[in-house]
């Protein structure tokens, strides 16, 4: 079990969280195995947990009125995955999170996070750094969609998610960079010439 906490523990030590506080965190969280294709969070569901992906891969997507899915992000191992806004505001999630591979997450109840932040400046710092990371990623994504060409968005995807192009179907990548699967195939074929 401690194996699944290894990356989180390293992050906790970087902000000087003491062993006693770390042990309290581990006692109040749990390791959860999630099968490929399972929804971790569904649109319309209340969000009461943050998750840390120890193994595997998740995609975050919106479902449009016509049924099409629009991927807004991926969370591979050593990354957080949740609907943070819904969790903090106590509102239903506006997007769905699906396991794209058999995965393992650390399930962190939001009330535990709040309690830790209220009692420890180090935990407050830990959560702040985690949220900053998520916010920066969101800002970068918005800039990419507004300013970059399809080719540049694909290159940015490869940089942000090294190796993910081998783990994710092309139609998911196309959805993420905002083009059709046919356009992505054409773009990749043009690289061969």
C-alpha cells in the first residue's frame, strides 16, 4: 500500500510535512483500484473527493448537447484528478472523469483536506502548490486553444504528456486539441512527407 503513496509522500516532504501529520493523512485516505472504462466522477454528481493517480490514466471530458465528447485534459500517474471547482463549491461536476486504463488512485476526502489545511500551515502550502499546478495547466490550455495552430497544439500535447500518444487513441487526442480525427490523421500524414 505504501508503494501507491510514494510520489505523494515525496511531495509532502518537499513542503516539510512531518511524519505524524503524514501518517494522519494516510489513515484518513484510501487506495482505490479503478477499472478501465469506469467513471471516477460523472457529470451532475457531487464531488466529495480529490484523487491522486498513482498508476494508470484518466481523461476529463465534457459531453455536448448532441452527445459528442470534448476532452479537456488527461491525468496520468503522479497527477491529481478531480473536479476541483465542484468539490470546493459543493456543486455537481460539470464534466466526467473516466479511467482509460486500469488505474490506482489515492482517494482523499475533501473534509480531510480542509481539516489538514486548518490545522497545519504545511498542509495548506501542500494544497496551495497542488492547486497552483492545476491552475497553470488550465491557463496554458486556454492559451493553446486561442493562439496555437492545430499542429502547434499537437506539439504542445506531446510536450505536456510525453508518451501519451502511444497510450491514447487518436480520436481522443483530436478531441483534446480541438480538431476532427480526420484532420489529425491528415496532419500526422503530412509529417511523413
